C-alpha cells in the first residue's frame, strides 16, 4: 500500500518548452540582420571613397587681380594706413564757455593763429582793476617821493626829525612794493586772458571739430558735459604710411629702401616712397614690426587714415610707370592652350569649368588677361592634363 501511495512526480523528466524555440530563432535572425546591414553600409562607404571621392582632383585656387609693373621687383607687400606724423588735439589752458570758434573741418591754419576763444569778461574786469590799482600806486609814488624830498631838506636844516625822514622813506619803499604787486596782478590777468585764446601750435589743417560754441571747455575735461580738445589739426606735409610687417619678413626691409604706395581709394594712382623708419620694437600680440614709409611726392588726394598698400622693391620704380594703369593678371600656370584656344578653369558645382581667355604680356610669373575673366574671380592655379571641362575637383 505504501508503494502504491508514493509520490512519483519527482521522477518526471523535464523537457524543453517548445514555446521558447521560436523566440530564440527570432533573436538570431535579428542579430544576423544587423550584421548584414553594417556590412552593406561599410561596403557603400568604401565604394564611395574609392570611386567618388578618390576620383576628385585636388586643386588650388587663385584670385584674378590687378598688378602694377613694379610688382615684378617687389620683395614684400604690406598693408597699412596713412598717418600724419605731426598732429595735435588743440585744447585750452583755461576753463570756460566757448564763445568763438573760427574754423571748421578742412580749414588751413597758421602757427599762433587764434582758432577759438573762451568767454573772458570776468578776466578782462580783473585786468582793468589791476591796471587801475597800478595807477593809484603810481600817484602814491609821486606823493611819497615828493614828501621824502621835502623831509630831507628840512632835516638838513634841522627843521625835521630823523624819525620823520625815516617814515617818509619807508612810505616810498612801501608804495614801490605795492606797484610791483599791481604789475604782477596785471601780468597774471593778462596771462589768464591769453589762456582764454586757443591758438594753432603749428601750420596745419583742421581734421575734426570736437566742440561747438556754447559748450564748456576744460583742460582735462573734468566732467562728462565738458570738452577737452576743441579741434584736431595735422601737418599734411608729414603724412606717412604705417604698415605692420611680420617678424619673419622684417629681414627683407632696410632703411631708405625704395617703395611704391597705392591707396585703396585710388587704384589708378601710385606714389613713390621709401622706408623712413623701422620702429625698434615688436608687437608681441601680432608678432609684427611697425615700418613707416614716407612719400617722395604726393597730392591733395592723400588724406590721413586712408588705407594703403606698400610694395617694398629691390630698386626704385621708374616714375614713368606710376601713371600706367594696373593690369588684370593671373599666374601663368593658370592658363593652358588646347585646340588653339587659351583656357582658364573656374569652379562651378565642384567641377572645373573651362573659360576662353585672351592674354597679353607677361609680368614676371604673371600673365595679363585682356578678356574672359574679371577682377575678383577665382581660377585654378596649376592646370595640368588631368583637369578638363567637367572634371570633378576638390579645393585644397
């Protein structure tokens, strides 16, 4: 009976659940799909690199620009600004309201010319008072000296005491001292009156006007509502170009080296110049050295703060070439002759596009462009047989 009632469930064999098998197969399929997708993407990237990117030709571009004849002798080009080496912010030594301003921007002034004046009625009154006081003391001097002379005569006749004579003499001395004080007061008032006048320190041209009639002028602009400098003037005969030259190229610059100056405002005009000074210090922030280039001759079109370009030359330029117009040029390596045509290549949609050009004379390593290109356009610098119309390119 005990054998019949025994629990035989522990002897049952555990079999794998058939419901889990499809799920496990599903996971394997998902993993295999990811691997296949990765291989397809990798193959696509490889084929793109091999047949698309690798097929592009790497090129460098150059800008079509204007070139002067002197550029063939240039060892260095630098940019800078025209700066007046002699200029001043003209201010007043006194403080007061501006009553008169006799100049505007562009006016020429002479040394010691009165260009402005402050209100000076109070100082004029002080000056008049000092002069009147001097006249009183002059009258006292006459009276004191007359008294001293009479007292001396009486003393010689024993009709006056020594004390009376000493008193008369002291009065004369005191009156003379008062006259000296009055004269000093007059000199001080005249100096203060002169300080109300603002004079030009040298011959020059007014660049800016910083104050108007009615404004308060103070030597150090003590408040926000007051002005310090009334006008800014510059000596237009002291104009020079100040250009920054990198430390690496400063060895190419020597004192009195011939230069050619062109202003960005007037591209058709160039001026002869020379290196007047190499400032003996460097700018550590920009790693440059300041070089000052003086004009040999220039005209009234040259103005302070104009931007300029300087060509540092191996020899002085021919004055006859200064009036020649710059020529449109590109490197000679940018032009190729094919099928009897001269071609340059521009870049359009990452592909080389041929352009028919007409060339002129050669200027060093450059060639003149007569037609086909315009200033500012970019073309391929070095054209070889791998570059044709439609060639896929990649700009370096």
